C-alpha cells in the first residue's frame, strides 16, 4: 500500500434521524443517496468550471483541489488540505440537506493525515477526524458543525497572509454566546423561509425534550439571520468596517464574525458584547 503522511482538515458529519429513515424505508434512503450523489457532482462541476474561468482570467495557476467526501449509512467524512475547499464542500452539503428537512451535527479538525490504499482497500488515519468525532459526540449538541481549536488556529495563521481576504472566510462561520465557532448553514441558502417553516412544523410535531431542544436552537438561528438582513444582502458593507454598530435591545445568542477585523479568536469582541448585551 502507498503511504503518505501530511496535514489535512477533516470533517465528520452525522445525519440526525437518518438511521430511522433507513429502517422505515430502505428504497427511499437509496434514492436520497442517489440524489445526493447527482447533486454533489453537478454543483462540483459547476464550481470547477467557474474556478477554471477565474484563474484563466487572472492568468494564475489553478491550485490542486484534493477534497474527498465519503458517505456511509448516516455518516459523512470530508477531507482536504485546503480550508476554503472543505468549507465550500460543507456549504454545498448543508444547502442540499436543510431544504429536504435533514438536520446534521458534526465537527471539523486539523492534524496529521495518512491514507493508505491499493486497488481494493483504503485505510485512513487522521488526527483531524478524531477531533471532529469528539466534537460531534461531546460538544456540538445542537444541529451544527463545530470547528476544533486546531482549525481556528490555522485560520488565524491564514489571515495573517495579506493575500487571504477576511471576507472570503468570514461568511462561512458563526460564533455563539458560549464562544463556540460553527459553520454557517445558510451561506448558500439565500431564502431560508422554507427551512424556517419546516423547522417550526417539527417543533409542533415532537414532544421529547431532546428533539424540541434541537429544533428550538435552529429556530433561534433562523430568527437571527432573518433579522440580520444586512449581513445576508450586503455582506461586503458589513465586513468593510463601516458598520461596526448594530444596536438592538434584544440579547442575541449568535455573532457573525465581524471581530475578524481585529483578528480576535476564541472569544467575542468586547465591542460586540457592549452592543448586544
């Protein structure tokens, strides 16, 4: 087997409730898999074509995209040596899952990565995957994909490079009141009204605390994004630094990462705390 040790980002995502769907209707589950595969390939080809044209226009060499995605049962594993590439892949995935009513929970880690393969078998060893699984099982709690501290550290290093735009990363992630960072699930969903409606229907359908707690959390996130229209429709203005204050009387639980302008990671910006609390 060929062996190659490098550093990579690795995401682990659990599709919540998917096990029950498999047991209830196996054929429908296979159809979901088929639609997912077709959608992924279609979006991937479209993005590759756009990238090709951009790099051609800029007369720059196109970087290698080594992102891989594996889906088995109710679990998804994504690996990549490029942070933006794996964030793009997750954004596409969540954009496909949420409108269909699928919730998910997971994590992203970073560290040593080794994949050994031959014509028949593939063996995978990944520090990032271990981190991601631990986050999914112990910290995420709600339907979100959290970033491990190792990923935030790498992101901070990336942003020290003047060639990396803050805006290109900032719209991917959100911070909550407990100082956790997670993927923005609505990045590629400009209209979340259908998602909000389906989520409200689920809240009224389920009585169990665990179920309602997850859906209530998602409703709070939906309401936050519905209020923050400026972020969704004028993101460049929001991140330009011209709009530091967004006064509101309500205490909010989520923070779009405008603190990136000050390169503060791991805690909320003091300015934002004064504004929102």
